[in-house]
């Protein structure tokens, strides 16, 4: 986009230029809607001028032969002006139709000024036809001049022919200039149209990507917290009869987990609001590795023992930390939902240099029941992993081991 400067402001603020441009656009728009009306007006003007020249006898002031019959002068006047009605749609045909009348005009010595209307047709040939057509058009319009000079010998050859060729060159240059401007304008309009299409496509792609991201976040938030709440509710139900104190603890944990889920959903929905307001206190950062302990405490409270081993020192950017967090969260959620009772889980974290990290989450559940359903969980984990060029493997552990295994590897960050 062009920066707004004093020069551009002055150019935009020129009222005369803007007024002329508005009138020009309106005239072109009217011509596109009613082309026959404009052609009829133009042709009618020149036909009227030719008839006035004939009726008033003005042609006699320049004609070397004053004995040309009146009917022939009338015929030549109409033959050199009426075809202009088709000058824009068939300029080559119009010039060919006018050629016999131009030759007769030169041969008889009438030398009507209407013969100059051929230059208007040459202009439209330069404007609309391939430029090679100008060769035969020049020859066709020059032939009557040569006939007139040879027959009546007025003026010198180089003067007559040179003046005529100069007129043709001027008409051709004007036609080529207008044609170049039309082509340039058409190219700019086509480019603008393509940019609009590309902008709409980019907006659609961005919207689709945002929908996918929101779906992943909603799945991670709702799926994990509901699984934890389900585990706590089951544990509280069994403990209610034997240990009311444990049941009360389970209810407290359910309330805490529910509030956390609501807070995360509220933050996500606040980001989607488009009312121009911001809520700094509510728009807290996305989960990171520092939140893993809280996640594991909630899973352990839900009844799933989790053991963690860590190698190396974490030095990951926020995006990679969120990916690791969500993969661990999804893996533990699937274990809570599908591994069955008495299952345990183990998490192995290995940090490398330059953002590299390897995560392995295994459980000891029933391999037949541990396979997660075909939902958003595994595809979401793979999408997150693909953002950083990593790999994700998920499947049953090899025999004779029992349970499920999720293995994530994010390579080193590429240098920018």
C-alpha cells in the first residue's frame, strides 16, 4: 500500500483531476452500456458535416475539378462518412469499404475533406487490430494521394505525400498510446481482481487453521478435565460408604478441576471475542512445562499413578512447551479413559540442545481397551508435532509388555 505523504495528499486533493477522472469513468461506463448510441452519434456527426460541405458548396474551394456532378459528390460524401458507424467493431472492413470512394474522390478531382475521415479509421486499426495491419492500411490510404498528385499535379510529390504520411503517423501514435493505456489499466484491474481472490483465499485458509487450532484446544481442555472429573467421581462413589472423608476430598478435587476447566474455556472464548475489549487479567498465558506438576497432581488425584523421569535441562520456547504439555495431557487423558482399573503411567522426558526434546508416555493398561477412539486426540497431537517438524508415534506396546505407548520427538530448531 502506498504510504500517505504530503505529495500523495496533494495529488489526491486535486479537485480538477478528480473531477476529470469522474467524468471519464462515467463516459466510459455509459459507452459500455450503450455502445450503439455512441457509434450512432459519432457517425451522425460526420455524416452531417459531409452533407453540409456538399450542400453549401464548400468542397469547391479546394477541388481542382469543379465540374464533378452533384450526385457523385453526394455519393462520395456518404461513402466516406456512413461506414464510420462500424469503425470500432470492424475497422479493417470499414477502411476497405471507404477505399473505392477515396480513389474516386481523388480521380474525379473533387478532393472532398471527408476523405480525411480515413485517419479516424486508421486510429481504430492501431487501437484494436494487430499492428501489422497498419502496413496495408497505410498503403490503402496513401494510394488516393498518389493518384491525386499524378492526375492534377498540385504541389510537390514530397510535400503532398509527406504531409499525408505525417497525418497517418500522428493517428497511429495516438491509437497506440490509447491502446497501451487500456492494456495497462486492464492489467491493473486483473491484478487487483487476483489480489482480491488471493486475499479471500488466505482469509479462508486462516479461518480454517484457526478453527482447527480452536478444536484442538477445546478437545484438550474439555477431554482431559472431564476424564479427571469422571475418575474422581468414580473414586468418590466407592469411597462414600467406607470413607466419607475420602469422598469429600474427591468432591473438592472435582470442584477444583471444574473451576480450572471453566477458567481455561473462558480464556479461550475471550480470545475469540470481537467487541474491541480486552481482559488482561483473564488472558493468561497458555500452559507450559511449569504447569506439568499441576497436571500430574490432578491425574494422580483422579486415581492414575504417574511416575516421571527427566533428563537434561528444559530450554524450550513457549510454542514447543505447549506442544509437549498438550501431548502429555492427551496421552494421560486416553489412559484415564481407556486403560482400565489398576493401570499406571510413566513419563520419560529428555531435553536436548537448541529446543530438541523427546517425550515417551507409557501405561500398563489393557492393550485391547487402551486404543483411543477415532476422534480429535491423536490427529490433534500429530498436527501440533508437525508444526515443528517432529514425529509422533502412538500404539500398543510391543509384546510381552502391556499397555499403550506415545512417543514424541521434536528436533532442534532450524537457524533463522
